[in-house]
C-alpha cells in the first residue's frame, strides 16, 4: 500500500496532544527499547569512553517525545537531532537551557532527507513501519554512522492491529523479524539483538478502539475507510469475533500490537 505521508503527518499532528495519554503500548515499547540499549551498550562497550556518552544522535520519528525524554535522561548526549514530519514535536525541546545537549530539528520525510554525518547512534521507536523503502533507509543510516555506530529501533510486525486489518482491509505492510534481520545484514549491519512480542489492549466496546486509534494518529493508514452509521454497525458486529468474556466479568474487546526490537551496529 502506498503511504500518503502528508496525510500521515496531518493525522499525527492532530493527535499530538492526545498521544501521550492514549499511546500506552508505545510508551512501554520506548521503555523496553531504552533498557535493551543500555544493556547492549554495556555489553559491547569498547571501554575507551563511558557507554552512556554519545557525541551525536539522530532520532527518527520522535513524535510526542517519549523516547526523546528517555534518551536525554539516560545518556550523556552532546548533540541530538530530532526528526519528524511536523514541527510541533520540537516545541518542548527548544528552550532546554539546563541541558548540555544541543538539540536540532530535521523536519520532513526521513526517506527524502539527508542524514547528519558521523553519528554514534540512530534510534527510533514505533515509527519505521511508515518507511516505504526500508533497504534504502538502512543504506543511508549505514553511511551516516561512524564505524561501529549503533542503529537501535522498535517497529511493528505482521500481527500488528490484526483485528482492524481483518475487518476493514486497511493497514500497513509490516516486515517480519526475520526479514528485518536479513535486510540489516544485507546493508552492512551486525545484528546484536532482535526480539518480538504480542501486546493486547482491552476495551469495553469497539467504539473505544476507534477512538484509541484516532487519539494515537494510527488512522493515517485508513485511506479508503469512510465511517457512517452502516459501516460502524458492521464494524461493531464484526468485532464480536475478537471479544472475550470470563465468568461474571464484562465482555471486552482486544486490540493487538506486535512490537519488534532490533539493535544493530555498523560493521567496522
């Protein structure tokens, strides 16, 4: 499916204020990604400098700043370049006078932009599933990183939002964990860690699932979906197959997330 990046930017911009409240899974993914990075950097440190010291970092798709805040609190970063499709993401970081980190913006479609040079780390959380040519992005990342520089990201796998895709036919094309590892190796990366898991959220009614997706900007995939009374009724009826009810508890409706974590290093 061809992705309308302008529409994606518009919908994430509209959801910017509500994202942090509703993107519970994405926040947990950021926490897990940072923890895996800390463990990885300790394990693979060359001991010539502290494993928390990073000269120049690029974050792709920084969004509401969940990962950005963790990067700033857990690592000693001299220069941090923040990328996303819309400028609002930079507002919280323009006046951080108390930090020693120099923060720069790189606004636009990362597939069309030139990367900064001599990077220690490129990272991203819950954003690279929007990339159309993943191999080309990896080539750019490899060229921008220092030898043995890190590429650490979370993305989503084929079972992500599977309920929505089954009912509407709408959704992204997600790469499997094996495909991600293969592409990383093809583009000159040493894969240090790869793992995946399934996370489910529960809702009292399918209407709340649509509200959740809108509040997190994920409706950027729904290019052909038009909601009216008829299509909503069909959606609610169809979602019954994904409902659960245990003993005397209320019926609940699940929404599946499929995060994949990849930590890699540019070959020397």
